[in-house]
C-alpha cells in the first residue's frame, strides 16, 4: 500500500471522541507519533468526559466535543476550527457523529479504517484507508494508522499526567501498609450488555483477598445510579470492610487510585485500560466478549477467559467460526466465571508481583 503522505506533515488532526478505554489506547499512539514526527502539531478532537483523563497530555492541542449539546455543538466546533488547515486527518472512530465532524476538517488526506471495520459508512467520509488486518486487539488496530503512514515502531508507554490533588485524594483513602485490591465491578450500561459478574461473587473474592492476603478493599465506578446501587449491594454482602468510592472520583482521581493499587479486578470496561495505563496488573473477567480484542493490553496473562466456552455453549460456535469481536449476549454468560477462578488468579498475580519486586530490588 502506498503511503498517503509523501512528507512528514506539519499538522494533523485526530478524531477519537470515546470511549474511555479506547481513549486510553490512544496514548501510546500519540507518544509514538510524537517520537517519529517531533515537529508535527497534533490536534485531538475528543469527547467531554474522556478529555478529563488525558487533556493535559504534553504537546497535544485538545478540542472538546460535547455530544450532549446536539447539533449546536457541531456549529460551535465549526467556529473553533474555521480557517484552519491540517495536512492530515486520522479519522479513528467508526461512528456517524465522528464522520459528520470529519466533514468540518479541512485536510487533503483523510485516513480511516479499512472497509471491513469502517462501520456506519465511515469509508464514505475518508479518501485513504488502513490495511485490513483481522484478529487484532483494538490498540493494534489504532497502530495500523501509523503503519499506513510508514511508522512501524511502537512506543508502548502511557505516562498520563496525574495532578498533585488527584494523588492527594488517593492517599487519603489508601493504606500505606497493606496491599490494595481495587474492584471496579461494572461495565458500561448498554442494551443486552451482560458483562458484569454477580455481586455475590465480587463479595466473596473481596473477602478472600482480605482474609488470605490482608488486602485493603476499594470499590470504584462511575456516577450512574445503577453502578452506585451495584457497588452498595457488594458492600452489603462482604464481611471485610470496603471503601466504596463509586461515583466519588474524577477520572484523574481514579487514575491515581489505580496507579497505587496492587491489583485490579474488573470486567470488560474502561478502568481495566486505565489500570494498564497506570502500570497496575489487572485481572480481567471475560466471558461475553473476546479479551484478545478488548482485554487489558499488557495484562492478558492474568485474564479469566471464558469466551471460547461461552461461544460454544450459547452460540454453538468455535473461535474460528465466530466473527472477530462477536459478542455472546446471554444473561447467564458471566456465570461461567467461578470465584475459585479469580481467587487462583489473584494468588498467581500476587506471587508473581512479589517475585518481580524481589528481583528488582536484587538487581538494584
């Protein structure tokens, strides 16, 4: 495939509005771009909520798009970028909202996904496309944009800034003497989205972590009423004390908490990727979605992966027969994950982390 640009561009614009996990995946892509093209000015059009996590990233201009304002926000965006020209647009979101934004961007090269992945007719809004790679993790799909530009090195670093006040918030709630387990129990609320483990099982693994590993227990989550009720239900079932911070943190404060945690347990949800960005090991709980596509990128060795079993039981398919990224939509799918599965993985993780820390001190 010929490169869509012959020279290093002076400026480029990125469209990636959401979601939190995908925005986390974008950070290594940004760092790689900055290393390869240090003099290129990068502008990122991003969602309002997601900007709260990354909008202080050095060397990037952020333009916030608030989707809750409807059509008026498109008019506002047009005012913000009127008269501006970019050498390159990286259209990195397959959603009609993002494609409508792309119409406002003055750029001769508009690079989007290959036609197989360009859902919502994204291919109609671009004039160049990345190569069609199947069976990729979402993050590797993002790196496909850089490969299309001739950039093949991957800088797998996150380094999301954490303001001092967020660190101070975390330190107010976290033990200085105990290992810390953070449970982020809920995935995003969507129709037929059965990705949450049962509250009773979360409570049992919390008690196991406290009794067997003397861990401090923290629960995190978003401000939605359903998430707060879910977290409260878990707390009502545990024997050990739990600090419930659900709905009480900003994204930066959550990042600070996850960075200081010893381990994180969560289903297929954005905070698994925030934890990865923070360098904290994650036990991801996966049954209805394929963790090889959406799992925590640097922590796949700790995943509980019941997806192949779920496909066989509820869809009568093998991995090879299923579409890449196909969901298993059954309300019982997460029941395939047993408490013992997670307890055993927690034991393994903590043992390996202790060995890693011991080896690091020995080398030092």
